[in-house]
């Protein structure tokens, strides 16, 4: 790509990000791509149930792939964009709607009325906290911030040690369930943000979103539930 075209494209992207429609579009696109990552990540981690051999084979294959650093960099960009836009759109929404305060009050009065879309920011922040602990456990394990680590551990040994640590297990169970709650609204909302809203398809997407949220939330939570609580 020529320098001029690249400059035009990045200029267009930055200008799009300064509008609320552009922000919603990028929020939806990054959210859906992150859902794709979660699906692949869960499938990989469920191999632990098939046995250490299968999990280690998968982990070694993943690490041998020369494109892994590129995929990791892309993933980081997705997370960072999604988080920055979450702060920005939340600020825009609360600033633009005077009704926000009244809505908050009614949420307190009708304390039992739990609607996932009212809690997107809060659940997102909780998932971010879980993710930071998770990255320090798994991705930055060599830094030994909290848990022991040595080179002779296989990927399965290491994952099981993390899942059997009481603090990690508790945070992973709660964090995964909160992630599921976040996706309960997030999945279908991403389609709407991308303009994919149609009376014929939206009910199906909404149901698919509920199924996806349950599979991801319960699927990830099941790993520490099984390896820490049930099969010590
Ligand atoms: C509870 C079950 C989970 C287990 C056992 C697990 C396991 C792992 C492992 C072993 C790694 C390191 C991979 C590597 O070194 O290449 C990793 C990385 C990662 N995990 Fe998880 N994970 C779990 C849940 C999650 C959830 C729910 C999220 C998202 C909210 C997540 C997001 C990530 C991210 C972003 C990375 C870094 C990816 C990379 O840089 O390669 N994980 N996970």
C-alpha cells in the first residue's frame, strides 16, 4: 500500500472514531472478532478434558506457528480498541441523555430488575480485571508474579497448576460467569451496531446470542469448577 493511501486510510479511520456512529461500528466489529477469539480459545482449553497429551500437542502446534505474534498483536489491538471505545461511548451516552440519572434511580428502586444491557460497562470492567490476572498467570508466567513457574513444566502442567490455585480458580469461575453475562447483551448488540438489524433475522441472532453467552460463560467456568472443586 502506498504511503498516501495508508495515510488516507488511517485519517479516515481516526475521523470515523470521532463520531458516535463510527465508534459503535468499531465497537461492534471488535466485539464480534473477540467472540471469535473466545470460541477458538475455549475449544483449545477444553482439550484439557481429553488429557494432557492432547492439550500439549495443541499448545506446541500453536507456538510453532510463525504467525502467532501477528495474531497476538491483532488481538491486543482488538482488546485495546474495544476497551477505549467502551469508556468513550459510555461517557457519550451518559452525557447525552438526561434520562440516565432517572434510569439509574429506577434501577435502584426496582432492585430485582436485572437487565444485562444496564451493566455492560460494569461487567466489562470486571472481565478486564479477570483478564489481567489471567494474562499474568498464563501469558507472563515466566515473570513469576504470583505463581511458581519453571521451564520443565508442560503447557498442561502449567494450566492445571493455575486452575487449581484457589485465588485463580475463584476469580476464573466468577470472571467467566460475568463474561457470559456481558455477552448476553453484547453478542446481539454487536450485530445491531454493525447495522445488521432485520425483523426476520434479529430474533434468531438474539437467541443465538443467549446460547453463545451460556456456552462461553459456563464453558470457561467449568474448567476451574472441574479441576479445582470436583477433581482436586
Ligand atoms: C478459564 C479458562 C481459561 C484457561 C484455562 C485459559 C488458558 C490460557 C492459556 C494457557 C493461555 C496462554 C497461551 C499461550 O501462552 O500462548 C491463555 C492466554 C490468553 N487468554 Fe485464556 N484461558 C481461559 C479463559 C480465558 C478467557 C475467559 C479470556 C477472555 C476474556 C481469555 C483470554 C486470553 C488472552 C487474551 C490470552 C493471551 C493470548 C495470547 O497472547 O496468545 N482466556 N489462556
